[in-house]
């Protein structure tokens, strides 16, 4: 009886979680008139033209927005993975003066909301000439190559603390320098944590709206989340059906990326907090 009740509870929770997604899928195939009148999941009349209308809605095809999102997300993954790995190696395996102090400062930055930092960051980037420049993605990408994501640094540090230090000492006895210890010992064993960092970096960047809205001003530079807001216009008719159709397509890369690395994501999360 307990097993059946637990299974029933899980089914109910799963239905509640998946209902918004199912509703979005059904709404993407509804006509504008049916969206306002039919709140059910299944449309009475399928309208696949929403996808064509959404893809060709603006002067710039929606494929351009997908390419912009893919470029920003991919470079963010590379930057976060490399920079946070190097910073975590310094905090987790090397000994230097003030290591605990600077690590505490880095952890303290997790307490700062991102919206508090957006104004000073915007002023700094505008002073450097990056806002509205020839390549407007610099404010979004350069910080990712400077290990500014304290959460990922902390995640990888916790994972490295679970790697026996005897491996480092054995490599040093064989004459390995700190770089070789990192290259041949730490890096291969840190793959689960790196995959976890890459997955979360990709998902968070692909779904990011606020920062991209602040720094991107030209239509051809918009990413998919920013472009989706263009379907809602308070001064004219809103294209709700095409908006849901493009929203559904925007979920496909995130879903595929997560499914492809799901096993390593779970492994990385489970092993990142074994020792601390």
C-alpha cells in the first residue's frame, strides 16, 4: 500500500510539473481565436502555420536568433569550464598566502543578487566601449573567461577535495610540476564536475533574458529569449500562437543537451560533495 501511495503521489507531482509544458505544446498548434476560447490541452483545429509565421515574423529570420543563442551559450560553456577549472585547482590543490581568505571572499559573492551587480557592470563595460560596439557580445562573454561564476568554482573545488592527495604526491615524486599534476592527474579525474559545469552553463545562458536584454540593442544581435518578447506588442496585435511555437522550438536544444549528458550530470552532482 505504501508503494502504491508513493507511486500515486509521484504521478500527481509529475502531472503538475509537466502540465505547463503540455499546455504550451497544445497552444502552439492553436489558432489565435482558439487560444482565447479554448483553455484545454488539445486543440480542436490544428494550426501548424504558427511555426512558419513565427519563423518568418520579423525582418531577421528566427534562425538568426537561434544562432546567436548557440554562439553565446557555446562560448560561455568554454569560458566557464576553463576559467573555473583553473581557479578551482588553485583553491583546492595549491598552497599560497591568503588562500582561505580569498576563497571566503569568492563564496561571499554568491550572496550578492545579480541585479545588484548589473548597474556597476554596465557602467564598467560602457566605459570600456563594449556596450553598443562592433561586437555587442563582449559584456556577456568576457566575464565568463575570468572565473566570475563562484558557484562553479565552488562545485569543482568540492569535487577536487574528493580526489586523494596521494595521487598528487606520487606525481610530484616522479618529478611532475604543478602544471603536469593538473594536466595528467586532476584534469582527467574532474570530468564529471566539468560536464556538470558545462550543462548548467549552457542551460542558464540559453534561458538568460535580463542580461542579454540589457546589452543587446540591435535586432540582428538578439538571442532567442529576447526575440520571444517581440511577439507581444502592447501597441498592436500580439502573435501568441507563433510565440508559443517558437518557445517550443527554443526548448529543443536545452532538452537535447540535457538528455545527452544526463548520466554524467547526475554523477558529477553526486560526487561533488563527498568531502569538504
